[in-house]
C-alpha cells in the first residue's frame, strides 16, 4: 500500500517529499518505513473512503536517540491536497511528540514548497534558513504540552 501510494504521487509531489526524483521507494526504504519502532516514532496514514486500502496521505516523525527532538515528514496525494489532511496528520504527530516530552519538533522543507510552508506556519512553526543547505528551510516548534500552553 505504501509503495502504491508513492508511485501514485506526481513527480513533483515525490520530489517535494523526498528531495529527489524518485519513482518508487527502494526495498530498504520500504523496510525502514514499515519497521518504525513505536518508542522512537510514529507513522500515520489516511485511507481513501472511495478506494479502500488506498493510502492518500502519510506522515511520520522519528525521535532522536535522547528523545528530545523529533523530525517529521509528510506527503499527501495530489488529488487530496488542500483538504486539511496534512494539517490533521501533522497535529497527530505533534500530539504524539508532546506526549513523548519532545522539546524540538522539526522538519526540513524545500524552499520552493510554498504549500508546506503555509501549512506549518498555520500550525505555529517558525521557518528559518538551513545553514547546511540553501535549498531547504527548517520548520520548527515546541509541541504544545511542553510550551506550557
């Protein structure tokens, strides 16, 4: 299901998610995506109501070794973008990170990915330049429960 989801993404959406022109996930990527340790991360998917068993969005976060930071990534099928699916999935990841006591929740976003930038801004993320890569930005925030809100 995950591989079929990635294959159905447009070339542009795959590029924005993986930062490269991939057609599908490698066997190692599929294995890594499917064997996420529940103590070190969370993956959530949205399944189509019209096409049962078809993933239409996928989001994940992975905690660093000490559990203080978590990096997220997200992809939404082209025909399901701009329907708040990404917002819902990212909120689930934020809640998970908050429950785990994460102090820094972040993601790397291509500077040309204006849709993702708008999404993270709506959810209170700060965007900054990535000193290691001028083509990307870092979106970062502290999960709600750890901010005292």
